[in-house]
DNA sequence: ATGGACGATAAAAACGTTTAACTTCGTTGT
DNA sequence: ACAACGAAGTTAAACGTTTTTATCGTCCAT
């Protein structure tokens, strides 16, 4: 038995395939009674739309390309693990649509640039979702130049307005800094993402402004930029704690670097809460299991990811990008007082 | 300017589209000189194969469905994070092929079953990769009944032979147990995955056999089955350490539960290496950052994931499943002596 | 010379859908 | 009474491939 097509239904009902096609997509050109007959026949024979025919005819792919930057296979560091949840969130948001998530794993920025050019020029997808945006992101320019629907996880600074979802890094750092200063900290370290990433810049600028507001000096030795692995967190704690005037607080940009920071504490014999404290941003709800649990800004990854999904759908429907911009404020979860208990 | 098709090349060269098509796919029916002309013209006009035409004509989708079971969006526990690396590994393995990874995120086993039936019956992909296999897995039966190419991450017990990749859980537990027994442990806890998962059963059976070999009694109170979240690790340490005769070693099935176990240690005031030790399986190389670092069996996730990719390719080419079965032995990384230092 | 085989290319059909253009027929307005 | 119109369908073309079948020389054996 062959799989039924609209032709099958046409024969079954005595109508033409054109009418069947129109009936199935609720065209006003076909009478309700006729449509009912078609629907009935379709169900009876177990008809399912064959996307290949549609794709060839319409040129639409019904694919949303998710570009995932992950370090190469040799790189066995704990990085980018939140992508799993991100992808599933996007996938669920598209669940009731005809769109599917098509995965493009790339190793670095250049590759993502090349892939995006290819997707855009060869129309390998109808929409693109990217992350790891830069302040001035050439990929965004590529997609905008081709008028190609896309949503970014992360903002950009110098690009024309586009659809995005991001955590409110500016506010997060501002609040975080004020809270630490209020608790007596004067030397606060910032473990930041790579400095070409947009949110790295946002966080850094917010940090500097917060220092100014608090009347504290800026010390470049207390700021590190890098790939947010545990190794990064560990190494920076090791070097910064060796300073003559070491930090009493570390703000880590994610849970991986926070874990690494703990490892550095352990190595140096530092006690959390006595010698210094660690605060982090966490979207996997994992830092509650650290020993001790730490204060975090928690943004469940499911929120931005489902937004990314719905935004790309709406963007592909033609909604203007300005209407599809959201900054989400992570929730402060205070698991520590974060005041240092004086050594005695 | 329209995108060039084989028709464009046909006009350009004065040949028919049939000849062009054959030339491009290296059919022996076309003369080398003719082929050269076609290739030249194709490059000159910038021709790229339009997959939609191919798909409609041949019925092939050039999609590999990756079924990813992740807890629902409400469930904000750290679980399944290794999927990110797994997916990128698969994606890279398919890079030089015309195949793409199409992501299907599901919330539970039943959903994955439904999705697979759909993919198989509606030919929404040419191959499927699943994980979380059960001892007797109905999804495997579905795919085998339809003679549909697939590879599993994880073995099965009662199903007909199929392509799979897995860690050698039997050996891993056997070696792990022998090592702990040798170091004086008599009460060894097993924090195991859900008992309907194939590797949960493998691990459990290996555990029981190892106890027998060592002449140790089996105590059901020392075995827990569950979703491998940090919460699971934590809770089991809390309850097991309250036993009148608590375990002196915990074998955790992944890094998430090991992290949770540490959290339980912290809560109960247990010191790693004095009161008990934690060993774990780790495929993200993260447990080296625990405080203290623990002994783990490390299998870089890139290995199984790239194998999954190449296996599904070979399976789709018609290679028999028996040739596509691999158990990978994780590498023991001893970061602790794991002998208890006696309290004094 | 004739017929057959073969090698190289062309013609045409097919995959399943959408959609522009056309037909048919009943209704409406004048 | 008749043109104009609208509603509801139909016809046919098109999307870009692959593949079966047909065509046309050319070469070779008879």
C-alpha cells in the first residue's frame, strides 16, 4: 500500500486535487460542505501532508536552524552544557508548528559565520537562532542584509534592531555589585565571558559603573575574560588570591566557572564565607548543590529558550523585530549572607 | 537572478538535463569529456544541488532524527546536560555527508515512542539515534519491524541485535568494585540510573556479582535507582549516611549525582576520604574540579557521539547492525587514594 | 550490404504539492 | 432579456530532481 496523497483523496471524493488541496488548507474558495467531505476522506485514508512536495513547490524548508557553538571534540572541558536545555526548549516551542529544529554544530565564530552565509544564500532554513552575539556581529549583518528571519540569544550593540532574548546583564551586575558593596566588600573580582561577546561588554561596563557609584577604584587585575569553563574559574581564583590585596568576592558569569572557582578555593585552602565569597549566574539551578550553596542569579534556561522558539516563529510570520526583544531579569537567590566572618 | 538549476547548466552546455544530472553524480553512462564540460559549467554558474527536488523524487529526507529525552520545561534540575556534547558530536560526524541532524526533544519515554512511530511511518527521517534504552525496548522493536536504520546510545538485552554504542558498564562496575574492596571498603553504595534503563540493570547485576566475588553481603538499602540529578545524589547520601551501618563508598553513575553527593556530605558534615569516598562516572571531565577531586571513570563524550554519527551513516548505507556495535571502556582516573584515613 | 550490439545522449514521466488561469453555472442589476 | 458578476470547481503548469525508455549514430560480424 502506498502512502495516500491528495490524489488519493481526489479519487476517493471525485473532486480535483486542486480542490482537495484548497480544502485542506481552509481556503475560502471551497464550500464548507465540500471541505467536510474532504476532511472525512482524508481521515479515512489516513492522509498526511508530504512536506517534500510542499517544500519543492513553495521553496519553504520548514526548518529552523539552531547554530550551536561548542568547542571541538578534542576540547573536553565542561562548556556550553546549557545548550541541551536551550535546544529542547526551542524544540518544544516549535512543537505545534510544522517547523523542525535543524542542528548546526560549529566550532568557532568563523564557522558559524560561514554556515549562516550558506543557510541564507541557499535557503537551507526559514529561520535562524544564534547565540554568543558580539557587540558588532557580522552574522547579524549578513542575515539582515538578506532580510532573513532570525533571533539571537544575546544582544548586540552596533547592529540595527533585531529580535533577541537575553538576561538583563546590566541590571544583574548592578544589583549584584551594590549588594556586595553593602556587605562590606571592597575588592570584587569579575570573572567575565570573552571580551568580544556582547554580554561580556555589558557586564564589564556595568561593573565599572557600579565601582564608580560605590566610589571604589578599578583594578584590572580583578577582571578576567575567557571561555567560561571550570578551568577558567579555577585559574583565576588561583592567580587573584595570590595578589597582595586579593578579592573578597568573585562574581562568576556562569555555574561552570563558579564550580571552578570553588576548586581554586580548595586548592588554596580558602574558606567560602571567611576568606572570600562566590556569587554566580546560574541557569541550570545547580549551584544550590555547591558546598556551601552560594548566592546566585537564577534564570531558568527554559524561559529564554521557549521565548527564542516563539520569537522565531513570529519573526518568520513577518512580525517586526522591534516587537520581539526581551531582557529577562534573573531572580536573586540568597543562599549565603555573603558578609565575611572575620578571621580570628 | 534565480538560483541556477540543472536546467541552467543544460542550457549553458547545450546538453539535456538528464545528461547533466547523470554527469553530476558520476554516472558511467556519460563520457568523461562531457562530464568535464558539465562540471565546468556548474562551477561557473555557481550551481548547488536543490535537495527539495531530490527529496521529492527519491523519497529520501537526508535527515537523521536525534531523539533527546529531557525533562519538561518546569523541571529545572540539572539533568541530561551531556546531550549538548552528544548532539554536537553527532552533527560533526555527519558534516561531510548530505545528512543533517533534526532534533526531536521529548519529555518522557512514551513521547519518544510516539515520535519514533511517526518518524518511521511517515518517513520523516532516514535514520534515528536514540538513547536511554531499556532492557526490552519497544522503540527498538518498532524500528526493527519497519527495517528502519537506527543506532542506540546504550545496549538492550532482549531485543534482536542492533547497532549500538555504549560505555562498558559491566566492566566499569566490576573494576570499580574490586578496587574499592581492595582498599578496605565493605559497605559500598550504588547510586544507579532508573531501574528500567538497560545500563541500570547492567550496572546493578555487575554490582551484585562483584559483591559475591568479594564475599560481601548484598544490602538493598545501599542501592538507589533514580533520575541522575544532583538532588538524587544528595538525598541518597542523606538517607544512607543515617543508616546504623553507613556506606564508606558511593559509586555515582554520573557527574551530576556525584555533585549532589558532595552536597549531602557537606550537609551531614562528612569529610571525603575520612568518612566515606565518592567515585563516579564522568563524561564531561568535570569531577576534577570537585573539592576534593574524585576518582572517576572518564569517557569523553566526544567518542561515543562521533561513533553514533558514523554508525548511523553506515547503517543507512545498508551495513548490517552486527558490525556496528561498540562498548567503550572509560579510563580510570585516580584522583584520590580512596582508602579511608581512620578517624582519631 | 544488412542486421545487431553498443555507447552516448535525449525525451519524457514521475515524485506531491500549490496556484494562476480558466470554466461553469446560478444570481443579480438594469 | 441580457450583460456582468461571484461562487465553486477544474485544468494545467510549475517547483528540481532522478530514472526509465527511446533515439541516433557507429562499429562490427556476417
